[in-house]
C-alpha cells in the first residue's frame, strides 16, 4: 500500500524535500517600448519602461506570454482609464539575478 505522502515527494536532497506540487518558475525583469493615446488630448506618445517584474510559471504558458502580459498589466495599472488605446512595439525579458 502506497503512503499518501509518497505522491507529493519527488526527491530528497539532504534536509530538503522537493514537493511535486511546487511550481516551476523563473523570475524576470521585462523592458518594453509601447505607444499610448491619451484620452483627453488624443495625442500619441511613445514610451519605454524598464524593469517590470514578472514571474513565468513554466507549466502555465510560454515565457513570451508571461512577459507580454506583464507589460499589459503595467500599462493598465499605470494609466488606467486615461488612455484610449496602447500598442506594445517590442519587449525583452531577462532572468532576475537572485540576491545572496
């Protein structure tokens, strides 16, 4: 008979137990160039943002999608309802260096 905890443990390394349910992920910084159209003035503005933090969950989608949605979320959270539209021209992500 299999122990119920056996299906949750994938490996044991010293004192660390790896849990199968632990998500595989990479923390990223995303830089992007985009164009927005201001609602009040109808003027378009090209902008650049650097260092948007993003977590790519390997099992949930592609890295490109995670980076793209990080930019969309940043623009939405920053400008809210003050823009008519925006278009992402380019973006690039790089892994966040772990401190320590």
